[in-house]
């Protein structure tokens, strides 16, 4: 297992990368105040609604890379424990970004990038659940919650490393915290 200093360094670097908000950068270039349009969330879904699907897709892919790259680098240099720390830190950085007053996005894209690098089959299972729920119910937020619930189940079923399972469990369930406003709207029947 890597040293505490290695894990800490990997975590800090990944958190700072995760804190970069590509949606807000695109919005600034286009003269859009993303926090005052749509849901006000600086994530890919709101970026797509405010600036078009191409921008939304670009934001999703860049946010996904924030989770994927630190995990790949940490795994190559130090192994699975450091890669989980890197993925969790990038995910936390996206949700609580240092650069933007700790007010960030909901974390789905960054979490998905981390799992694509950590456990591709877990990512595929969770991604399939996202697609099926989206096709069945048409709600991005509900699809994102299904993605989060599938992560630990798939990690356990596929016998992934304990650290990957626990990251899937905590990270996946934390999506319920980041989507609490969506959950409220779902209960009221006003979620779109």
C-alpha cells in the first residue's frame, strides 16, 4: 500500500483537478450566467439546457476526464488504493470545488469517469442502468440515482477490490445528497 504522504498528495492533486468547472468556463465564454438559468447547477445537464447539447456533451466528457485521468495516473504509479483516493478526491472536487466557493455540480460525470478507469465492467453495468431508467422514465436525475445504486451492487457482484466497492457504495449513495432537490421535485411530480 502506498504511503500516507503519497495518498494525501494524490488526493490533493485530484481534488484540485476535480474543482475545475468546465460548464462555468464554457458559460463564461458564451456570456451565460449558468447559475441563474435552468436549475442553476454547473453540470452537464444544465449546460446542455442552457447552451445546447453539443456544449452539454463536451462538459460531460471533460468532467468525466476529471475522474478518469487521476485514477489512471495514480493506478499506474501506486496501485488501486491510490487510484480510489484519486477518484474519490476528483469526485469531491467536482461537488465542492475550491475554485468556485465549494458550490459545484452533482458529480455523476466525474464519478463515471473514475469508475471507467477503476472498474470498467462496473461502469458498464451502471451505465446500462442509467440508459434503461432514462428510456423507461425519461428523467436524467432518476437515471443518475440508478447509476449510483448500481455501482456498489456491480462492484460486489464482480468481486472488485474492497476499496472500489466502498467507493461505489459511498459515492453512489452520495448522489442522493447531490440530487436532493431533484428528489423533492420527483415527489411533487414537477421533475423534468
